[in-house]
């Protein structure tokens, strides 16, 4: 009987509402100030220092998307078959 409380995973006492609300709403990120913003050197748009500027990213994406589509559409291995290797000396290579 002693281990039933431990095995069942039931708390011994009910958690009070202030404690639940404190855990729910007293997060560290609510206490932080606004994130720093910097100006992009190319287009002067504001963005966070560790994030790429969205305006410059759109231009870069528009340039690289057709290149990526051409690379994906070209597959050099389609239409080519490898030569079958015989496992044994008396076996035919191409059945």
C-alpha cells in the first residue's frame, strides 16, 4: 500500500490556483524587452541581427528558384541501366 501513490503518479496534494497561474503566466520571455533591430545594408529595411532581411530574401529566392527547378528536373540517371553482374561463373549476366 505504501508504493501505490508513487506508482500511480498521483500528486499528494492539490496544486493551488495561484501556483498554477504563476507557472503558466510568469515565464521569462514575458519579462524581456523588445528584440534589437538593425538596418539592412542593401535595402535599409529593419530586421533582427540574426535573421536575413525578408526583402533581400525574396529577391534571392526569386533568382534561385528557377535554378533549383532546373537542377531538380534534370536527372542524368533516368534512361540508363546498369549492366547486370553474374553472381556465379556459370550464370548468364543478362537473362
